[in-house]
C-alpha cells in the first residue's frame, strides 16, 4: 500500500538521522573518557583510536535499540501533528495495520542488534581487555621519557634520563634511585644500554657512573664508582579482574554459572527490548495536533531508561541468585509486552491512556 511505502521511507530517513546523532554523542563521550585514561597513564596513547572504535562497536546494539524506538516515535508523532494519521485512519487503516510495515522496517535492525550484542559486544570487550593487558605488561624501560622523572609501579624506583635513542637501546645521563630495607640507593651514570640475557631477563647496563648507598639522616653513606652496573628491568604484573562481558555467547551457555547466565540474560534482553519498544511506539505516538512533540520525546526517554535499568536489575538478581534464570530471561519482557498490548487496546478503542473524567468533574463543580 501507499502508506506502507511512505511510512518505511520516512522511517529510514529518520532512523539514519537519529543514529548519526547518537553515534556523535557516544563518540564524543568515549573520546573524552579514553583520552582521560591515556593522560593518566592507564592506557597507551597509541591505542586511543583503536579503543574508541572497539567501544563504539560494543555499544552499537544499544544505540540501534534507541534508534529504532525514537525514529518510529518521531515519524508517527509527526503524522499526528500534521494530521496525516487522521487521513489514514479515516481511510480505513487501523492502528494494528501499522505493525506490518514497521515490523518489516525493524527486522534488519533487530538482526543487527542480535549480531552486535551476541558477537560484537563480547569481541570488542575481549579485544579492549587484551590491549589493556598488553599495556600493563610493559617493562620499566617503556615508561621512560627523556627529561622526565618516572616512577616504576613494580619496584620502588625512580628513573630519570636526559637522552634516549629512538629504539630505546641507548641512554645518556641516567639517574636511578630506589629504596631497599629503609636504605636509599642512588645510581648516576653518563651512558647506558639495554641487554637481554639468554634466559630472557633484560637489564639496563649503566657505564662510567657512581652508586650512593645509605640511610637518610645518617652520615655513613657509601660511594662506589663503576664501569658497568646492571639494573634488572621488571615488567608490571597483569591484574586480571573477573568479567563476563568479554566471554563469547556460546561459552556462557556451556558454563552456566550465575554470572554467565546473568550476562546471557542481559544480551538476550536487548533484542526483546527492541521488539517491545517498537510495538510500544505505535500507540505511544498518539497526541493532540495542538500539543508539543516534546512530551512524547520525554516519555520515550523515561520509558527507555526505565526499561534498560530494570534489565540491569534483573541481571544483578540472577547473579546474586535472587531470581531464577528462566524467569529473569523472559519475565520482565512478558510483563512489558502485556502492558504494550493493553495500551494498544486502549488506542484501538480510542480511549485515553490517562482518564480525564475526574479532572472534568472537578472543573464542572
């Protein structure tokens, strides 16, 4: 029918615009957050763009759910605002007949949501974790920067170098201080280089320098001159934090612990949220043409945030064992589907969502 083609065409244009706005917001937020991590030394600055891309891939499913809901609501609200909906409804098109064209439009988006939540979300989180772990395993030499004091996280050492070769093999004018058993050791040298032993240990070999040993506040400092002095390079230990966000979906089902089942319930919940919100947007778009569209937008934001937060609560309850997995998987969505069906029934019967009878009586009195 003509109205189906018109509806789907306008939905496609609106969905593209809404998605670009959401993508811009997510990119801006993630860029500020990840650049902050790089500035604080938690990630490698060279990995910023990669981590931003991986984060966007992880959040694509959530953005697509919001895009689907908002675009349907925007288009139908505009039709009510411009009285186009009145024309279609008076031509014999019922409100339930909008489900088919909107469902056809939403089907590829829901498939993309399923792909990104079941495949893209765990993959992006796993890759981000690997990048962070690789950065955690960097050795002390990689922390050094010419002209800057750097403290090692694995030992009580502070390094300072004046010059360094591009390949980090040669250093000049080196200062190293460390604390051992209450004593301070200070080593200074003119030049140095890195060496790797057969067993894999790496050393910074300092040349033509001095070592000062002693206890602060005591005069018995020892001074030693050396031609070669080796400082072992230590790597930072990898801090493994238990997380199911990077676990592949099939692995969650093969190992059905509470945490894994809770993560699977959250992933499976996003496509179900998309379907329920897609249907809810049809009756929710109804409004008086003289009323502003801002009200519908505010309601959409509140409904989306409430629904998604309830899904997070269900996930938490499954993790804690307060709710069984089958109930947590479908219970919330069945309740929302029943509410959507009730709202549809009210709109088909041409009844308001919130009765004004009491308000009218009070005015008459």
